[in-house]
């Protein structure tokens, strides 16, 4: 889904909602998702504010050093196999994972809890 909004005068924002496949899908299927997202991003006028919302099924982990252009230092936990794909695409598209930018209480940094281990 893509939404193009007039902010004021000649300033616009383009918002897209994107949900990728889970960890059980093949890398080829995940790449197709990112190819579709690339097409959408390339179609956004350069002067627009771009916001990509959604769930990429990735845990980016606490190590933000290699990804300083993409991540801030308020992240948590360990990365998973989807994180490398997400972070490389964010770097390519010049995007930032916003929920790592703002300092939050630890229990607000994640959106899912394992039912048995409670992690």
C-alpha cells in the first residue's frame, strides 16, 4: 500500500506499508519482496519525505557499529537471519530503522514475546 499526502504547499510525504515473509520462506521469495519495495521507493519523488511502515520479521540486534548509517544505539537483543537482508537494503535505500533511534523502556523495545521462555 502506498499513500501520497500533501503536507503543505509543495511538500509531500509518501507512506508505504510493507510486510515481508516470515523466516520459513526461501531467500528468493524474500528477495522478491525487497525488489517490489525497491520499485516503490524508486518511484517516490526525491523531494518527498519517505516513510516505510510495516514488519520485516527481522531482529536487528544490539550491535549497531557496522550499521551506523542505518541503526542507532538504542536497539536490543541478537540479530536473526532476516536482519542482514533488511539492513543491507536499508543501507542501499538510505533508510533508518527508527525504533532504534529513540530511547525507550526495555519492555517497549520489542513487539513479540516467546510464549514459553518469555524472551
